[in-house]
C-alpha cells in the first residue's frame, strides 16, 4: 500500500486538475479501493479543503473554492508555468509587478528543493511589445529548463539549430552551434536565447523553438556583458534591426484623423494633436518602405513632414502597388 501522505498529495493534485472526478476513476488512478478514496477525502476535508460529493450514477467529488487558501501543489510543468508567468508580468501593464515578486518569493519558500532548483534556474527577461506585435510560439518547458541550467552553470552550450519551419531534430546531421548562453528573453510572444556565438564571434538571438540542446555541454566560461549592458534594451535594438534601441528609419506625417483615433494604433510612435481632426504621427521601422507602408494602413489623406527618404519611399511603394494592380487579372464577378 502506498504511503498515506503521498497518496493524499496525489489525490489532491488530481482534484485540482478538473472540476468533477468519479470516485471509481480516482480509485483506479491511485490504485486503491473506493473505500480508501472515501477515507482520504474525509482526511482532506479535516485539513480544510472544501470537497463536495456529487450525485449521479458514477458518484464523485469536486474540489470547491473556499474562504481560506490551503497549501498548494505544483507539478514540474506547473512550477515552470508559475515562474514564467510571474517573471514576465513586468510587461503586462497592469501595475502588479511588486505583487508578482512577492508571490514568487512566497511560492519558492514552500517548494521542495528539487522544484525550487528548477524555479531558481529559470531567469526570464521580458521585452515589451508594441500593440499588434504579439505572436505565439510554443516552446517545450524542458528546453527552457535545459537552457536555463546551462546559463546558470556558465557552460558553453552545444545545440542543433533548425532552419525556420523545420524541427530542431532535422538539423542533427549538421555540426552543432557553440555559444556562450547569456539570457532567456521573451519578446513579442516569442522565446529567444541571447548568446555569444563562438564561431561567428558576435552576439546572436536564437529562437528557442528551433533549439535542440546537445550533451555534454562545453567548458565553463566567464560571462561577457551584452552591448550597452542592459539585456532588454539590447534585444529590443536587435529586433528593430539596429545596434541601439532605436528604429534605423524614423519619420513623421500629418494624418487627417483625430489624435484619439490614431493613439491606439501608434505602437511606440508619438502622436501630437493638430486641432480636432488632424495629428502628427512620428514613428519608426526597420526600412523606409516598411515605414511608408505602415502609415498607409490608416487609409486617410496625409502629408509627409519628413525626411526626404520617407517621401521617396512613398513614391516607390506607390509605383509598386500600381504595377501590382496593373498586372493583376481582371476580377470576375
């Protein structure tokens, strides 16, 4: 027979994963009798958990929310999820950063040492994204933990790096990349490894979903400082295609729209009202063409304030769109 304490913890963990559990299914999952499940439910109730018996042919149990918070249980994946969620809350914009830090410290204190070491190894830096920039990328928790452990150990990381659209396993026949891992960052809904590439002798951002770590890792190294000394600033700059955290191409136009209608879509641009129905939007992008195209999404009359490169970009984009329209087949209704 399994240890009673371990069985109670497993039972509580199961009850936390879904709303209703038939008693027979709980007994099967725990490899005990229905009678043992009933006794264990009574023990949990005595400990302060509100567990309601459900009626019906199966008969079962439901863990309800109570007025007090009993001890919480986290499996390995939940531990990673909590660490990531609390560490990335700094870019949520809802003003709960201090509460998140305290919550993370509180949870850490009650973690078993094995889970606490996993949590401590995962140091995530968040880079804020402008509205509309967020993407979604699924990354294995094990990959993040593996990268975090190597960073914490200051060991050279060897890994396969798949071309975009392929899995990292498809790259196994190529020589592994060798880097000095520095930080894990999340930006625009994606996960990146910031590292010094030993072959290219330069800093790189690697998409975490394309990484497949190899073992063993390489020798220890002395960490370098990222350019500028601030990781999130460095990452923001690289995502903008620049060495500094500024767009390489910046310009301004007068939009024939009220400032209040432009602000929600200005991203990291600056909006200044010019009366009730016009405003100036100063913004940046990685190229003049992309900046001109970004202004075009407002679909209203506009006047270019400058610089000359932006005026030329509007002319180039206009010709390209006109050529595309002329070459398109006649639409048929």
